[in-house]
């Protein structure tokens, strides 16, 4: 064995020493990637497990990727109990999440996901995972995803500052031209985009509540308008939509 391999094994052991009691198979394999690959190979899944893009997670995280923008990642949690945190994605949309104790379960769920399982099928077969309304809507199509985002943004009791934001969302939803777009919230900003998936397009106005029913609207050219009332703020949005948005 070369000195480089010996030193590499020592480095892996040092990085994982604090995990030894809860994750012995990971420590033995030298990383989550190695242990998950071994679990997939034992099950005959033909799964190609990769490192994540973050060098700092080289020992504790791994991912799988497939066509159509499907991917899933897992992180070994350093807590009092043994848990692997799992997340499934399609084209940057978060579709399912959960925590598993067994890497065989993680490997099985990853395999089902990259083979094209829907979120309901996935969570029924692997109950450590859960999904939600927006993920299911994305599977049905863009129109359903846009409708789901509008519904989610109009729900629930809110504190005073959020009340202005909700008034803005409701006023925007009342306008057919805006209702056809995908709404979003970034910090206190209300955003609009052509698509429900990321990335949010940057040529739409962004609006935030200033308090007491006043709103700031920042246009695509970064100029700013201040409006009194949600209806006035929505009117500024309508007047400054990109030219390709249907009128």
C-alpha cells in the first residue's frame, strides 16, 4: 500500500472519529458515499453514488443524479441519535424529505427516485420520507404548480406586517394577468416569475410592505415606486410587466 493511501485512510479515520459509535459502517468505509455505495451494491441496485459538490462534506454527505433533473442527497447528522437526512429534487424543486436510520433504506429510496417514482409512490414505499402539496402539483404540471403556489401564499393567520403582504397577494391574485404568473416570497419581497420552477426570472417588479399599508415596488431597471395600498402596488406591477407577458 502506498504512503498516500495510508495517509488518506488516516485522514478519513480522523474526520469520522466522532461518528464511530453511531455510524460504524460509515467509519469503516471512510465516508457516507462509500458506505451507501456498498449498501446499494449488496442490494444489487446498480446505483452510482457520488460525492456532493461541497468539499467540506466529503466524508458525511453523498448524492445520486439521473436524467430529467432528478437527484437526491443524504447527509449524516452529528446528533445524539443516528440519522441520515435525505432530500429528493427535480430541477431544483424540493420534492421529498425525511430521516432514515438505515443506509439500506436510503439506497432503496434513492434507486426508486432516480428510476422515476412519483412522490406518492416514493413516500408510500419508503415511509421515512414525506412530501407536500407543491411537490405533487409540480408532478402534475406547470399550471397546477402555479395554482398551488397561489393557494399556499394566501393561507393562514398572519401578524400585522404579514397582513399587508397577504393583502398584496390577494390583490395580485384578483388580476388575471398576474394570476397566470408564478408568485413567490423572498424575505419580505413578493415576486413574480414566468415559471413555478427555479430560477425566478429577474425582469418582473418586486414588491415589499413598508408597514401601515404602504408598499415599495422595485422595477426591473431598479427604479423604485412607493404605493399607498395593495391595489395601488398591484397597479404598478401591472404597468411594468415585461413586454412578452400577455395583455
